[in-house]
C-alpha cells in the first residue's frame, strides 16, 4: 500500500512538472507573438485565497490525471 501511494504521488508530481514545462513554453510562444498570456488570472476566490490561471488549472488536472492513472494501474 505504501509503495502504491509513493508511485501514485511520484507519477502525479512528474505529470505536473511536465505540464508546467508545456505551459511555460506555450506562454512564451503566445506572449512573444502578442497574444494574451495563459497565466493571467481566470478564477478568483479572495476569501479562500484562491487565484488560478488557465495554466494553473492545466497543471492541477495533469497532476490528478497522472495520479489517478497510476493508482488504477498499480
């Protein structure tokens, strides 16, 4: 059970890191060509201290997808 949890967390972090690199490259490309950034604030909930951009949401979804996939495979 501990090994399964460790693999799941590792896969989630790996997926999030890969998506963070993709988001950074996409943001550089878009802002370099005069388009709006994918890291501008999209969701705001000040009472809870939550401020998310489209890039943040993509990273969170990549983490969840990789972790859930790893959990179901192992």
